[in-house]
């Protein structure tokens, strides 16, 4: 058996792995040859794919930008803080009759960012709230509410619970309604 550095050497056995008797066959020799090329400075500097210099496969002009614009300036931490700030308060569940028909309406709850809750109701099924009730102190009573009565995306009136009994008893019209 041939010797290398005074130790037995088998074909296909890497010089670095001969202690653990790991035989990788011709791949070991290939790795050693590439290592010798790199150390000797004869290895190519840039890898080549064999396809040439950026082949044009689709006939379209090259993409120079993605068109998405700059990345958002807010970091993930800030976004998570905002999400937590506007999440519905834990365990909060209020029930309202937003349209006054005597039946409780399906509502979505959100935090208001100031320790209270918002109760959002879509009365006409268009995906936009037509009623937003505000429970500022989380006592399950609406303190004030905005209404989009004609479902055009603009809130025409705001009602207030002035005496804290849970009934909205004062109305203010908004936006020249």
C-alpha cells in the first residue's frame, strides 16, 4: 500500500480524513484537487455557469427595480406594539343593538389605544362599520357612538350617554348632515 507522510494511504482516502478511515471514493480526490488549485492560485476567480453572461431567456427588458418602493420605516417591534395597543381588551365582550330593531347585532371589538374599547357593527354587510360604539372605561356601556345612517362611508351623527345609564340620550350631527 502506498504511503503518504509515513502513513498508509489508499486511493480515494482524503488526507484530512484518514484517521477515521472514511472512504469517499473519487469525491475525496476531487476535493483535494480543488483545494490544491485554490491554494496554488490557479483556480478561477469567478464561478461560471456555462450559460454565458446573463442569457436573455424571455426577451423582456431587464428588471431594474421591484416597484414596491422603500421598506416601511416602522420596525417590527413598533408594529407589534401598535397591534397590541389596538387589540380588543382581554375578555371584553359587549352586546349592542346598533340599529334599534330590538335584536342584538353581531359586533367586532378593538382596543381604542387609550385603555378603552371600540364596538364595530356592519349593519348592511358591505364590510365597513356603520356603527362604532366607544366604551372608554370598559364598563360594558357605550359612552358615545358614531353612526353612518345612509351607509355611504361617512358618519353623520354622534350620540352620547351623558348620565352613564347605558342609553345614548344626546345627538350631535356631524359633517353638515
